[in-house]
C-alpha cells in the first residue's frame, strides 16, 4: 500500500482517487475549498463534478500540510493556471521527498512552458526529467464507473514511470509507459484546441465529414508543433495523440467540445465559460499555441481560426469559409515531413 495525496478535487482528480483507492492505496484528496472537503467527508459524494459514491477510505482535506502527511507520491490534478501557485505552496510545506505525477493538460501562455517545466521551476529539488505525466483518452465519468480505460504515463526517469504504472494499473484502468514526456504533454494539451473546433463544427450543424477533416488536419497541426519542440512523432499516433483526440472531439463528456458547441451556436466566450462552471483548458492552450506558432512561424490554420473566434470575436462560419478556401496543397507534404522527422531521430 502506498500513501498518495491527490491535489485537485475536480472530476479528474476524484476519478483518479477512485482508481488509487480501488488498488488498495491510502488516498488523501486535497481541495482549496473547505466546504467541498467537508461535503466529501460527510456525504462521500462530490456531486458537482461526478455522480458516484466515494469510498470512506478516501479522506478529503482543505489544509495542504495535513493532506501531505507521510505521503510518498503526489498526483497533481489542478488547472494549469493554478499549477504555479499550488506548487509554490507545496514547496513551502512539503517535508519529505516524493514522486510527483501530474495529470493536468495545458500549456502556459507567454512562457509556453509545459506543466512539468512549471512544476520544476516552482519546486526546489524536483527536476522536470523526474516528473511523471499521466495522459490519454480518459473521461473522468467513465473512469469513475470503472469502464475500460487505457492511458500512458511518461517520464524521462523510467523508474518513476514504472512506479506510476504500478500505482494505477488494474483490470479497468490499463497503463502503458513512455519516455517521450514532451510528446505526451503536448498531445494532451493541444488536442483540446481541436476539440473546441469539433464542438464549434457540431454547433454550426455541420456533419461527420467536417469533423473527420477537422480531427485529421488537427492531428497534423499537433504533430507539426510537437515535433518542432522535440517530441517523437510516433507519440501522436498513440493513446495521448490520436486516442485522446478522438475521445475529446466526439463526446459530450468533453468540456472542450461542449464549450465549442455553445460557441458554434452563437454564444460569446464569456457567457460560455460562465455556463460551463468548470475550467476549459482549450481556451488557454489556444492562446499559448497561437503565440508559439507565430513566434516560430509554424503553420497552424485551425488553431489560428479558433483563436480568432475566441479572442477576436470572429464569426465561426467565416472562419470555416476561410479554412475551406485556403490555397491548394498536397496532403502528402505533411505526411512526408512527419516521416522525415521520424527517421531523423
């Protein structure tokens, strides 16, 4: 049995807590809201996020130091905009060496840092090469119902990746390992942009043809940016790439799809975010990817179009028309570049 603190009591943090508890681990679930911790402990429910019973063995905490007592593993599942603040607080109260696993999907605007880089910058003694990321096609609602789910854990430290695999794997939650942390983090973050686009497409009333094109060309953009940052292109053909892209672009469980769907139906961004009541990571990631693509002169027309909808109040139909009327090109050019980068590694 391992003592684990899961930081972040949203839907995904709660679902991962259930997986750990099912595996017999001692789980502390931390939330920054005292009222939420009290409700979880008294009712064994977290109904705002997941409609499931939480085992009494999972104890919720509001006090961070109390949640960390004697833990050897920390699973960080907070929105990317909160990563730095939570890690600063964590660094101030953590009294023992631990293994850090994060399951947050996003990129920081302006700095364009991945989550593992943000963690290492805010926590003394924790290098990004030792941090583990957990990612893949995994709706929290289905994980909480113990439906079959497969994910990948990745770290440049193979021992830590193996530890994470052993910690989470069970008959309903299969876990693979990888050393391509750059590709795993970028795949998990960038697919949220395309999921916004898929929701917009559905909100506009377009059919499967449009969504299939969006997903396929979106994957090309993800691979284009990812390989420019040193990711293994094959990663984007696996669970954290194609797998996560499919599940996030095609399901009503996806908050990014739901947000995009509301945008496609004519709602404004601020109103959409108010209606969602939860963080929509794709919005922040769109800004970061747009900034990076401009800086590095990387062609990402779908990302550019979604950025225009989100931040420049452009009409979704106008963006679709612009994408459809771009200059003619050969599709195999992208595949050739992808294969070239594969064989050059």
